[in-house]
C-alpha cells in the first residue's frame, strides 16, 4: 500500500507537470486515475493534505495591450497593458523611462492584472514613443520578472527602431553613475543642450549602462544630465553633465549571439546560436562631471568659538573680504587663515577683550556675483554672536576651578602631593610621529591655535649610530595647504634610530599659552621592508600625467608627476594596491573638472586594470597602455563602489524541492 509520502510526492509531481514554465502537456488520464486510486486507499486509513505544491516559476505573460504594441497612427494618450496574472511595478518613477521625455510626469499604476500609463503631455506628430519598463515588472506572488520590456507605438505611419547604447562614468574616478539621464539631440549646435529638451532619453542602470530606443535614422549629439529641475535641459551649473562632439549615427547589422539556458546555477540546459539585430554604436563612453561653481556669494557666517569667526563663500576670490569693526577696533585685531581655494576665511581674535565680547558687529566688503554674473563689490553688515555667552563661560571656569580645589583639598588631607596654584592651560600640539616611519615620510606638528612664536632652539633631533647619539639636521616649515600645520624634515636614513626631543615653551600661541615638553623615539624601516613599483606608460612619453598608487579603498597612498613616460614608486609597504593616472593638461598637479560653456572636457582619468600585490624586497616593472581597454572596462571591480545590482531572475526553487523529495523533475540533466 502506498504511504502518505508516496501519494503526496506523486500529486505534487503531477501538479508540477501542469505548471512548468514551458507549460508541457498535461499528464495523461491514466496517471490521474492512478493518483486518484492511491489517494482513495490512503484516505480510508488516514486523512491528509499535500503541501502547497510546486512554486510558480512562470513569468507574467502579456495578454493584450491598448493601443496595440507596435501600433501606428495612435492618437490616445492612455495605455493599458493586460497580463495573465496579478503583477506589480517596482519603483516606476525611477525605472520606467518614457521617450520622448515628458515635461509633465506621466501617471503609471499597476492595478490587478494590468498596468495603466497615462501621458500628460500632448502627443507629437509622426513620432515613435517608447515606454521602457526595464526589469520593473514582476508577478505579484513569487516575483518572477517579465524581463526588460519596452512598449512602443507611433503617432505616424511607421515605427522607428534604431538604438544606441553605452556607459556613463564619473570623469574623476570612472565610477559607474546610476540613474543619470542620457539623451539625444538632432540639433547639432552646442546651444541645443542649454535651450531645448532632449529628443529621446534613457537612464543608466547600476552598471552605468544606458540604451536609447526608438531612434529615427539621422545624425545626433549625445549628452548626460543629472536633471535637478526635470526640464531635460542643462540649466544649472550644479547639475552633473557629460558631453562629446562625436556625431552619433545609429546603424544596425545582423549578428549571432550565444544564448545559454540554465537549469540552475551549476547545470546548463542548452546553448543556442541565436540570430539578432545588432544596433550600433553600443560602446559610447560619456565622462560626467560637475562644473566649478563660479557664482560667488556669502553662504554663511558663524562664530563657533569665542576666539574666532568664519566666513563661508560659494567660490574663492583673489581678494579676501575687508572687515571693519562697528562696535570694536578692527585694526590689527585678527590673524587671518584661509583655505587653498580661498572660499573659507577664518579670523582669529588676537585680543582677549574681543574674545570676551559676546557680539561683534562688523561691516563686510567682498566681491560677489550680481544677477548678470559679474563680480561686483558688495557690502553687508553682520553680527557675530558667541555661541556660549561670556557670563556662562565664566561660570564654567569657576566650576572647573572649584572642582580642582576640591581635588587638591582631598590630596592635602590624605597627605599626598597637591598644588596651591592652579596650573595654566597648556598649548597642546598634535605630534604625528610613527614608531617605524617610512624613509619618505616626515613628522607633522599641528597646533590648535595660531602661533606667535616658534623657538627652534628648543627642538632637537638626534640619530643613533652604533651606540652613540648625534645631533641630526632638520628643517621645520609650514605644511602646504594646511592651516597651523608644520612638518619637520630630516634625512631619515633607513634602519637608523632617531629621537625627537622638544623642550617646554617651544611653541607659544597668540594668547600666551605654551607647549609642554615632548620626547619620542622612532626607527626608520630598512629598505628590505619595501617594494618598488615602476610603470612604463605607453603613449605618454610627451604628456604630463599624475600617477597615483591607491589602497583597497580607492584612496591615494602615493603619487608622482611625470612627463617622460615612466612613473616610479619607492618605499611601497607590502600589501594590495591599485593604480590610477590622469592627464594633467594645465600642469597644476591636480585633477580639473570640465566647463561646457568653455567647451572644455574634464582631464582624462585612467585605471590600471589589475591589482598589484607588493611584497618585501620586490621590484615590479609593469607596462601600462591606457588606450588598450575602453574606459568602462578599466576600473577593477574590487574598488568600484557602485556595484552592479543583481539581475532579477526566476528563483527556480522547484528543482531544489524535487531533489529533496527524491522525485524526477522534467528538464534536469
């Protein structure tokens, strides 16, 4: 007599035969009669119910559409797509792209077994419309994807079918850009991008890839736009863009591709040679950038601490702001610091009387951009308020003194050492001294407030040779690009032990605070602890480039500027590295963005496509030809932050279920 398990497996198997994705013929009547007989026998002894049966692995099927898909001479703006089961549309605002672009956003709704799309803009005459759903459509129960589906109709008497495809990458680091708009213009003039909406559009996926469909034969310009105001026009300098002067001429050719049908992740069902229409070009590479914000205005002003205030501007200027005190004497009152771009300016108050003043009223004169985009002198009156009022600060000091007195009284009663006078607040420099530094790294000293004096006679550097210590030469200088930072340069011989000894009062700030004594020993690593990496740069012999060695987080570890076609990195610690270079067109040592109005592309960036495994005592010589690979295949996936999203596929859980039950599953090889 068959068991419950036998009957359950048989019924599940038969049910699965009737619901296979490829919809095979139903089992014949004899099998069903046998199943019914077995079930009757078992039911006399024991009641039982099978589980939910086989999973649905069939993607939703389009039953019909109105208007008809691929229809011509269409006049209605409401589209309905009917399916054979309940469906859902994932994130239609981002994933569904309608072309030509709709200035007034279309309504897209999934309701039961249908999708309704209502266009709000007027239909253009003799135009092919595409509604690209990408992979947004799935069934409601198991999430089986329909696949990349595009609905098409035309208001004229024919359908335009050409396509172009490519990638959009961040120009600086070749990161794929997801969700950026890519569009075509039949108007080949430069002004079209800033005055007219795009003609046909697409959006990039997680790989930065785009496909623009429904294109008529002709010549086009192509652009990418992070459209902040949804007008399909480059209208704000803050919008990320990409452009090229290449003329795009869509074409096609017959081609053959291999289609692999998988049973599961390990088993191939079949490999077929499938003819298809290959649309070209399909390898367009657009390098996106954001222009420098040159409109200058005061973003904000603040006084985070009583001893300073800061002015933040949208863009720097060669002339620093002019500050005139209205309720205080501003002559010689400040120590001024500014960033390298001169867009942030900090004013330190020299006089403690001004530090104690809660409100500083002042007149600011600075260069600002007017409505016509011209820099003009602007005058503002501002009040700089201390976040913590003077009275409250005095109370905090009194509380600190009282707490200190209690500790001293307690120490005195216990017969322990104590002080009768509270020690002054010391200046606390930050010393960056590694215990085993690299030979090409210097000591950095950063102070919290501007200095009035540095006594170099109080700074001593010693080196140890055999068993004796000798004075070692050094140079102390401001560190370029950083405020209140200094670097101490020494000879730093590999394998030599050093001692940095700084006496008290070596540093005195503008408020009279002095530094305490400091001493730290360190030993420079030997040359055997490092690798050396040499790049031979093909095609770059007469070009100035900056080559950068990167860590596994895509951060710069070392960089060199070269114009002789070679780049060498010394003292490379063992580990995994990557490499990047950019063409330094203006030879300023920095990567520079583009400018559309000036017809200037951003400086070109390349990645070495392989990782570098550096080991002690290794010398690596590598040939790097940046033109050998297309830009969108250069950056190693290990350091690419924008990872490709997992493609939606049928889960194929029936195969695993059949294996667990020990019964055959049709199609398993």
